[in-house]
C-alpha cells in the first residue's frame, strides 16, 4: 500500500484567536477538519473543531493564557488525534508582507527577523503571526512552514494606486498603500476563471465584507485599486476598525485628550467601526436585529452600506464601468438586506438585484435585465493557503528521492 499523502495544516492568527484547518493532499487539497481557538488570554477561551469524521468534532474550554499556550493546545489536540506524525507542512496566512515579500515563501530565520523589523506596519497582526511561526518551528523543527502574504494580490496595482500623499522620503521606508484580503481575492478570481466565459478578464469589483471589510477593483485579471491602504485599519468602516479617518483627528485627540499613539491605535482597531458608532455591537446580525428600536444601531448599518456603495461607485470610475460585482465573507455572503441596501440606487451603473434571488442567497442575485452580473461566492482563504503549500511539499519529496 502506498504511503498516505502528507497533511497540510493552515493557520491564521488574529489578535485573540487562531483559526486552523487540516487538508489531505490527494490530487487536490481536501479539508478534513477546521476549527479555532477563540478568546486567547481570557478565562473562557475555547477550542472548537469540526471534522469530516465525527471523532474529530470537538468543543470545549481550554487554558491558553497567551499565544504560545494556544499553539501548544492546538498541536496537542492534533497529535492526540493521531494527526501530528502525518503533517507534511504548515501554511501561514501573513497579513502584511511589507515591501519585500509577495509570493508564498518558505519561512526562514532571516524572514522572521525581517518581518519583526516591520511589525510596526501592522502591530495588530504581525507580532502574533511571528509568535506562531517561532512556536511551531520549535515544536516541529524539520517541518517546512510557508508564509502566504495577504498583500501579494495587490502588488501589481498601478503605481498611482500605491502612492501615499506624504513626503517622498517615507516611500523609501516602505510607506505606501498595500491592500489586504489578498488570499480571499485570489480565491474569488480563481472561482470566476473556473466558471469559464472569460468573466475574470472583465471589469470586476470584489466586495469582501465581514468583520474586516474591503473592496478591490480588477480589470483584465490585474488589480487596479483597493480600499485598504497602508494597514488593515484603513478603507471602509468595519466591525471594530474605523476605516479611513481625517488625519486631523490624531492631533485633536493627542492635544485635547492627551491620547497616546498606542491609545489611538487601540481606538481605531478595537473600539471604532460598527462598535463605536452603535455603542453596543460589532456584529452586523446584532445590529440589524436591533436597528428598529436602536437609532445608533440603525446608523451603524446605514454607514456601512453607504460607504460600501460609495466605494463601488468610485471603483466603477477607476474601471470605466462594471461587468461583475462579487459579494463574499460573513456579511457579503449571508446578509441579503445589506447587499440590497448597498446596491439600491446603483441602477445607473447597470446594477439591478433580483429580490427573490438575493433573499435566497443564490450564487447569482442580479436580475435578468441587469447589465452587471452580481454574484455571491463563499470565500476560502484556507484552501488558497493549502494550494500555495503544495509546491513546497513536492520540492521536499524530490529532495528526499
């Protein structure tokens, strides 16, 4: 009997959680389990796993006072279920690749040092991701780890879309617009290409709308612009992130409230967005449920939809029109009322929804007469990571042979 193909573990470290998935690699990656460790550092932290095999399904509390403990709990669980010895590689979602990293690369000590050097570019994600890499390397020193960068998709945007209007000397330090959610956008473009008909070569607006939210404009397969800029805190209003702000606020809050840079960073990443406007919730489902009786919740929903609509209009100008609009991620895939409000009034661009299709979350939600095809496509960042890791498994197999 031929030996089983090595398993691929994908990990995605957030500020208080680690999402993961395990893939078999038999001709193509096949997810066999997925899960998350949530609320790291708190007393009510949980580990939840859902597998294709019922024996892999698990949910319970776990003691994880920090990230290193969370990684240890994850690997203990995998090894305890007989999976650890079958691991062939680990793929990481790395939110910020900075100026030097684009395509997936095997993680080295030098890369970790370099990522640490520009952690200030993204202090909300990079320190946690580096800790994941280092902890897993200590646990599995001979196992290849691969970094997949969320900024890679946008690296070939036109130069004008990358420029920040600040003194030129800062560009040499890597300060420019990078864009994020790249793994999601790459997956969506692959799905459009698989549909045939050359859809992926048209004028496309991709709307990744979740607790983190952004838009991307793509023309003839090339990224043209995106709403997030230097960091994932920019662009559209999000669950707890502010999106774009008038820079005058920084001086005002520093001068009037003696707010430090660290306090401002926390405010715009964890206390703003839908949570800040509503004063109650960051989850769109809660806001929609409460909007009838809570004016602030209603305003938060209205602001989210307004900014997304405005972004679609501006990107239509960048592209010279729109052929395809794609909604994805938690809100984009599951909130028909939000999609309807975003698209309302965009008939002048050729966007017209079919109310019944939209309410049913069908793959195509545009009306037959709509000049723009509006789609709902579930994203899969973990699958993109697994696919990116496969070439590194193949290289290792050739060396072993």
